[in-house]
C-alpha cells in the first residue's frame, strides 16, 4: 500500500484532518503544530483526538508527520530566538504525547553568518534540552535546499547534528525531494547513488518520511520552490521511481505541492496509479 498524504490544517481539529485525508484517498497527513508564522499553540481537544485515534486505527493510517513552525530557528544569532525555539520544541513534543508514536519534523535552521559549526552546536543543544526519554515521538531533521545560511543542505550536516544528540534512538530524517535535488543530489539520474550516499553518511534506517515535491528551479539551484507532481524539473518518471524504490516504498510520503484539497486528491490518484502495489 502506498502511504500517501498531504499538508492539512490542524485548526479544525484532528478528526477533521482524518476525514479530509480519507476523502482524498490519503492514509496519513502532515500538519503544523501551531501557526507556521506564529507562536502560541491552540489548546488540544482531547475528545477530538480520541475520535481521530479511533478513525486512524479503523482506517489503518500510516504515521503522521507534525511540522514545527517556520519561526523556530534553533541556531539564530539572537539568544531570545534560540530560547523561543527550545520552548516551542519542548512544548510541541509534550503535546504530541497525546497522539503518540508519530513523527515531528523541523527545519534545522539558519546560522545567520555565525558559521555551520556554531549552528550545529545550537541545534543539538536545543534537541538535548527538549527531548526526553519518555517522549514517544521520533524527531526528524529535514533535508534543506541550501539557500542563504541554511543548515541541512548536505547529509554530512544532518549527520553532524545527530552525532551530538544524546537520545539518538529518537532521531530520524525527513528527505524532501525538491530540497535535495535543489541542493545538488541527483535523484533524477542517480537515485541509487544518492540513497547509497545517504546510507553511508547517515544510515538508511534513519530515513523515516519523504516530503514528495517536484522542483520549479531544479538541480543545484539552491532555490527551494516546490512544483506540482510532474510539472517541475524532477518529473513524474523520477518521482515514480522514488515511490517504488525498495528502500523508500513503505515510508510515508507527504505532499507539500502548491495545491488545494482537490489538487491533492488528483495527485494522490496519479501517484497510486504508478505505484507498484
């Protein structure tokens, strides 16, 4: 079975997201833990979560992917912004205990001319302060496209963060197809080679989810602009190889393409039609 979903709005509740996912043929979804450009999270509705968990079990949902807000920058030059990141990260992990055993993804951050090594230290410090043994959520570092002073543009940078994390068994990676292609990993012409490099540097067992996006600007552009499936520089043929690759095919695939719900439904239908299930 293809584990496929898209980004949905948590503002209407978990049960609503579950119903929307089912309506478009999805069996998982991604959601922001709070306003992506804001701070405070909405209070959780435990009855809503209970109804969703029942729905997810009945419909055999794959793991969900919670996404940290864009305002979270663990390696900001401003100390108050780093403190905000730690507080947000810890709050999110504690709240996610209500929907246990799922995934939490975040952008490693931008070092803002402090240097990659300094940035990596700050990111690992945030994780070590917030991540506790009792947390059931697996924390994912997202691969980035490499624009500006982003950290996570290479597998080596991702690995360097994980190496400094104390609870390594709770760490994984979310590979974004647009980001890695834009960063210079040729998943179109050498998918096997890219995955072999990922395995050598990070370990393929740490790959827990895929952001499945086409790319507007393409290989080595460092631009990070997502395109609809089959309408960018990656293309449907390469994306078909990705979702069918034996090392990837059982992972959850989350669409972050520029779509409304009906557009996601069409993409999910298309991807199911080329999946060898």
